[in-house]
C-alpha cells in the first residue's frame, strides 16, 4: 500500500511530516484504510479457497466416485447434437472457455458420448454426422425424390430435354428429376440439420476446459454422469482402450 506523506523520508526510513498533526492524521487514516482493504481481500480469498478446498475434499471425492452419486445437482450438464456439431464440429477441433456455455444443467442424459481426444477429429465428426443427420437426410431426400416423380407423372416437370438434344439416345434425353431433387435435398439436410431435442453428454461442452476446480469436480462425477445416462455412444478408435478414462467409462 502507498502511504500519504507530507515530507521527505529520513535516513531511518520514516516520513517527516513537518510537524503538521493534520497530515499525520491523514497518514494514519490512510494506513488503516489500506490495512482494512488488505484484510478484506485476504478474507474473501480465504473464503474462496476454503470453498474450493471443501469441493475438492479427497474423502468426499472418493465417496462420490464409489457411490456414483452427484456431488451437487447442478454439476450434471448436457448439450445437444446441434450445439456439439455446430460449425462442422468445431468443439472436436478446438476448445475455449465460452464453449462451456453450450451446455446447461439437466436432470438426466439421453446419450453419453465416449471418445478419445487422440483420435482424428474428422473421424468422429463424420461418424456423428452420419448417425445424427444421416437418417433425416435419407428421409428428406427420399421424400423429395418421390415428390419429383409425382410432379413428373402429372406433367408439371418435363420428362425430356429440349428438342435440340433430340439427336441423343432416349436414355440421355430424360431429365433425372428424382436424382436431382433427392440428392440435393439429402446433401443440404446432411450438412446443415442437427437434432436439438436429444440431451447428450460431450466433455468438450459439459466439462469446463479452463477452470481447474470445475474440471476436477466434473471428472470425479463421471461415474454419476454415466449412471444418469440412458445410453452410451462409443466413438471407438485404435487408441480408445489405451486411455484410462475411456476404459473407466
């Protein structure tokens, strides 16, 4: 702390106030205020440290892991496939503190995603896109292909190309409306649609990446997270069984 003084310091390190009681009083008051601020900060820091230490109590952590019960209700979080796979699976490639906001507190998990961070990100991203977006893309593409066929039968869509292509074989004169409608629709749905109703646990969004206390507490609660999951999806790769937490899950 910086003390307010009215004169030069003597060789003994004391402030010479020039014999002004008022300045001495200001100096003392400022000194006391500085001490109060320091004590207040120490008190708040001690309280925060005590809270952190209580949350990281070793016997409680071991009991949580053994019983597979939550250490506290609001530690269980879940996200959705739409959020986990946004921006072409950005969460599988880079993590940031703001990604923790993509998850929210929940009471149960529909699907627990178990994976190894050592495996290539694009392997997992494509696998999840096929599993989560593939069925919807197939359904939408098939529906649009059937619609194109109906429109072609009733004459709304032309069945053949213009007369300037009449020199081509008949097979090459036909316009593949079903293929065009179906393939384009399926590609759009596969690329941009993700389910948002399913609650999934993905550590990239449900475990805080930078806060060491929240991170440790979440890891201690992995067993409790699994216990409250309806199913588990294993994104297996060659390194999966070499990872301790993957084997534990």
